[in-house]
């Protein structure tokens, strides 16, 4: 499985089923995924470490075994805690590309 490095300190592997995408993330301590949106609903399940998860302007801290659901089109992003983090992001419907999201303030061109 190909390991992607979408942002500094962030590693991702992605699997696709017929109807969903499952992304396995590993974050170094303090690494972050910037605020972004996408057309899929996202279910995040923390496996190890902690994350500060910002969803639609609200901040929540999640630890192992905790989950968060983000509706399609809602802006969100996260930062790993001091020990880093591992989590799964389940996206429904299936994504065509693993980088199918729009970063806040990014140039679309």
C-alpha cells in the first residue's frame, strides 16, 4: 500500500471499497491537517494518542476509542497531541482521489 505524505509529519494510506474510503493516518507530535472541506461525510476514530479536532469553529479533544462525525461540506481540521496520533477517517460516499478536499485559503488553480 502506498504511503502518502500530504503535510509535514503526516502519513496516510488509503483503501477504497465500492461505497466508502478508509484513510489510515499517522501524525507526528504536533503535526496538523489544515482546515478543509469535502463532499463526503467523515467518521474519525482515534486509535492512539490524542487530537485537537476543530469542527465548524468548535474545538474538541479526542483520545483512543473516541469518535467524531463531520457532515459533508463542514469545515474541519486537526492537530496531533504531544505524543502524536493514529486514527482512521471513514468517508462516505467513496472518494475518487485520496486528496479530494479543499484547503481553506488554498489557490484552486
